[in-house]
């Protein structure tokens, strides 16, 4: 163990690898498929939402049953902001992010209390509470009819939101990419490493001098902002907000998204969103009304089989291709196969 | 006022019968079972089918609902849950949510999504006048039955050999194992009994709480509150927590109807701020 160069090891994880570059190239190549822009937009938003959950679930180990609280809050705030204040999309995005940051900060103090069980109760309770408020405050939110009459201005004053989702998808994808870069930077910083330490053993993390509570508050707030932005994107690109953005179903679905893709390596949420949408499309075509049965079955099966299997498969594919590539080119780049943990 | 208190009492008692199984299994195996409500729903639907389609009298249907849900619980515990005990809480949550989704969709498919009603026998309908306060006969029936059940559970837990084994296993599983207590068997039995009680609660509560395929999702938060507020180390904790929740909810509905849905959440948050380990739990 003594001859492991720690700073070098940490830095090597930070470096961009070819699968990551290929992933983002493929994502931006999707802009060339105009007929699929609407569903791709949904996938990008879901991916951002899942990325947000991954930050607290995969990195900080907080199990949340009500992450939709922030998605919904962001969605409603972006909608209300567009109606009552200003139709500019980016300003709306900022407003939603700020509001959800405050909400996340306040609720984080409740979430930090107690065990996993209390966390489940609190996160679920907060989401239900917000859902009930949105339902009751019909004069503001439109209640069960949803928030209507949202008209968005042009993006950057130039691009109009069209019916085919071209602007929408480009907008969502760029926001997703920028926020992803930020999250990636954060996760590979000392702050990010301290989070993983807390997840693996809070007691030991506290013992080596990590301020556990403050770190958890910070990441929870940060994740809330991400989820709020995802909600704002949802509102701005569909120009409608329904009560279902706060539903338990949303929270459970996003959990499944992260689990499908694998928690704790940032790409899990993005890959999971893709997988989930295809799954949803396929299942709801099969049995329109009862597709949640199959979602449930998949959850149960995934847990029983072991949910890190898909991720391990992905890792071994990456290793195989890298090794293949190296043996083909004959170059032996130093330490490039010391993969992430 | 007395009527109101009594309604809240009945409501709370129902919650207790529904949730006590969850608190014991949680304390025993540290297993978070969000699918507990699915067993309650099973009991409710069994009663509906028995009374309205097979013509079984209501009182005879109740024990059948209990036994059937218990059998269902035992079956699931032995085949599925048993693999989940040493997994992380996240896995347990995902697993049990998966079960809830399946149960909800399956019931929706078989029975339809509409609300189900149980026709009560004549002698349980109407009101009694006791000391000037109107008290529903069915509410009285629930309070008496659930009170007897709670007393019975307390007796089993405190005074029987099974109860002392159970308490030993809850306190320290490894030492209990070392003393030759078969923790697995105790857990299976407790799980079955808890599911059975949930089923009974579902059957009794169909009239008051309503019964439709979304039942396990709708009441998940109630169960969680009862268990976290009451703690998992005894049966009196969840009992008092249920009563508190029931009375607060009913009183809130009556006095400030506009704020009705917010009462329980406020209660939850206040309790959590004051006592993070739960109102009646020993600090660990």
C-alpha cells in the first residue's frame, strides 16, 4: 500500500476517458434526429433529475423517497415566474434554482436527523406536503387542472420554442451537459471524496475531521438545486405543470432510473434515464394501464439479482475494449486501466 | 367533543393494528418493509370478496382475512423477504416499493380501480347514545376489538415464553442466537402475525379509511410516522403514537378543515425536531 501515489491515483480518476467522450458525442449527435426531439428532451430532463438523486443517493448515501418535492417545486416556480414575472427561460431557471436551493437547505436539517427510516419518512412527508399545498392552493397553481397559460419568451432572445422540440432538446441537453460538468468537478474535488467517506462510514469520517453535517447539508442543497432546474426545464419545454410532478410515482421512478444505471458514478442517472424511457415506452405499449406492475417486477428482480451487476458489465466492457485497443496499437499507456472504484 | 375524541380513538386504534406488525419486524430485523400496506390491502379485499360475493357474514370474514393475510405474509417471507435481511436499506426500500407497485397494479387488474365498500351487518350500523354523546356502533366495535388485541399483544410480548424470546431477539440478535433461540423462525412467525394483523386492520378499516388499489401508497406515510414516532422497542410506543395521530387527524379534520392534510405532517416535523429518536423510544 505504501507505494501508491495517492494524488496521482485521484487525478487519474478525474481524467476524461474515451467512453465518456464517446457518450457525450453520441448525446450531441442526437440533435441530428429531429423526429425524436420530443422524447429526447424528456430523457435529458429525466437524466438531470436522476443525476440530482445520484448525488445524494450514490455519493452521500441518503435514501430519499420524495425527491420529486424539488422537481415539483422547481416546475411550479418556473411556471409561476413565467406567468407573473418574466418569460425569459434562463431567468426562470435561475429563479427555480434559487428557490429550490432554499427549500433544500431548510429541509436538509430535517433529513439529517435520525436514521434511514426517519429520512424516508421525512423525504416522503415533505413531497406529500408540497403536493397537498399545490392541490389546495388552486388559486395559484391551478390545482388538479394544472398550471396553464405559460408562455415562454425566446431563448437568449433568439430561439423560439417550436412544436417539434428542437430548441427544447438543445436547451435541455446543454443545461444537462453544463450541470454535469459541474457535478463531475465537484465529485472529483476533495469535497466529493469527503462525501464518499461519509457514505461509507460516517463515524470514521467524523473521526478524521470531516464536518459530516455541513457536508451533507451542502450536497443535499446542491442536489435540490439540480432537481429544481430539471423541474424548471420540464415546465419551460412543455409549458404546462400538472400535480403529478410532485407525486410519489415520480420519486419512485427516478429511484429506479438511478438503480437501472447504477448509483455512484454520475453516468448511472443518464444511462438509466435512457433505459427507463425505452422500458416505459415498451411496457406502456404492452399493457397501457398496468405498466407499473412490470416496473415493480423489474425492481424486485434487480434487487434480488444484485443491482450492481449491470454496472460491472459496463466496466468489464470498457476494460475489454481498452485492452483490445492497446494491444492493437501496441502502445502501453501507463496506468490507464486502473479503473474507478 | 366526546364523539370526536371517540372517532379519533377508533381511527388511532385502527392505525395501531395496521402498523404494529411493521414496527415489530422493523425492530427485529432492522428491515424496512414499505410493502406492509399491501398485506393490509389484501385483507381488505379478501373481506370484500367474501362478504359481497360469497355471502360470508362480516364477523366470520374477519378471522379469515387475518389468517389469509398471515399465510400470504409467511409465504412471501419464506420465499422473498428472507433474501433481503442482510442487504442495505436502499435495497430493502427498492424491493418493497417494487412489491407495492406489483400489488397495486395486480389489484387494479383483478378488482378494478374503483373504491370498494363493505356492507356492515345491521347490528353494527347506527349510533348509540351514551351520556349524551352519539357514538357509532361500528366505531365502538373497533375500539373494543382493537383494545382487546392490543392487550393481548402486550400480554404475549411480556408474559409468554415466545414474547421473551422475541424481546431478546430484538434487543440483541447475536446473543439471542448464541443462547439457542431460533431467530429465523421467530421472525417468520412475527412477520406472519404482523401481516395478519395488517390484513385484519385493512378489513376493519375498509369502512373508515376507504379501500382502493392505491391503499398501500396512501397509507405508507401513516405507517412510517407511527413507527418512527412510536419507536420499535416496545408495543406501547406505536400504540400511543397511533392514538395521537388518529385523534390529531380527526380533530384537525373537524376544527380546521382547510388545514386538514397538513396536521399530520406538522405533527411529524414537530416530533422529529423535539425528539429525533421518536417520542417513546429509548435513545440508542
